[in-house]
């Protein structure tokens, strides 16, 4: 049978590898593409659709700009550079001005910020949100879900607000953060709302650095299979990040030491601010 197939392939001018090839399900290839895009975005956040398309083409994927654009939107990834605002916004979603230009952040709880990022799993993907204190880099709360909706961000916010509040809360212009549910919660606590300019990386630089750190030091190394497994692993990582990881920019103190003013990284406080 093998010889017969070999003769048929030779007659048709195709290789036996091509004959035996079984295309992978589209689902598997989609996850593979999304993982590659995530890694490249983490490494080169200024790459837009054209460069991402060229990157994937050079990796051997026959893919066009429209599909790359669709995948990036699905992952909530956007190239970081100034550009026109082409996103459609709901009329009832107000966009607030950026309040932090030229502001010197000198103390804990002066500025908090939040964002959402894509987290790859071996069988799918999830969305991670976190709230970080700008001054100390302390992660006040975080959560992981298979949907990137306002409730994911709101639950993380509510956990953080149990222990205090910032003067200013900064986010991007994503629909989760411009939603009335989210902004009304902040206004109800008399917190000033600040939002990045479209595509301006340095408007929310500290949480962008957090995502890079989390992915390189945990997500890419661990290769989580499921959301429950990822939640357990990330809980351990964020505990390490807050209480044991020394930051050069903090004069080699941990985020908790800087946030609290207490040099005791091995005795985490009673403020259970992580998920």
C-alpha cells in the first residue's frame, strides 16, 4: 500500500508528506497565532497590524492584515503610538482627560491604575486585570476570567476599595473603564478619573511594565493549562511580586515595603488585596 501511494504521489507530482498531512483544526491555529502575537506585542509593543502581519508571514503563516487586526482586537492588544481615534464609543460612555501629565507622584495611594491583558493557556486563553499603586508598584488586586467585561474590572476595583482609595485612578479608554458602572463607582468615592490618550504607552507605563514582568517571569515559563491552574499560579506569583521581589527603581525595596513604609517583606500584612 505504501509503495502504491508513493507511486501515485510521484505521478501527481506531490510529496508523501503532503499526502499524509492533515490540517489542524482552525481553533488550534488561532490559539497558536494569538500566542505568537502576544509574545511579539510584549517584546515590541509598538508593532501595528502591518508589522505583525509581516512577522507572522515570516514565521510561515499565510495570513492577511484583516485577520491579524481581528485577532489583536479579540486580545485587546493595540500598538502603542499616537494615532487618530478610530474607535466607536457608546454615546453614554464618557472619556475623561488625562490628569497625570507633569504630576509628580510622591506617595502611596496618590495614583492607582488598571488595565487588562491577554494570558495564554495551553487550551485557550484568559484575560487578566490588575490594579497597581503607581508610587510603590504594589498590586492591590487582580483577577482572571475567560471574558474581558466590566464585571471583571469592577470586582477587582471593589476589592481594592475595601482597604483605601487613591486620589486619582488612571486607565485606558477601553469600554470596561469608560462604562457607567465603573466610573460611577469611582465618582461615588470622590476619586478623580484619568484616562490615557489613545495609544499612549507612557500614560500608563507602570502597569505596562507589570504585564511584561508577569508574562516573562511567570506565564511564559509556567505554561498554564486551565484558568483554575493559572489563578493558583498567579496568586503565588503576585505574592512573590509584592512581598519578595526587589525593584531596582525602588532602591531594591519590595512593593510592599514601599507602599507601607514597613521593611518586613517576609510577613505579608492582613490586607488581603489579591484575588
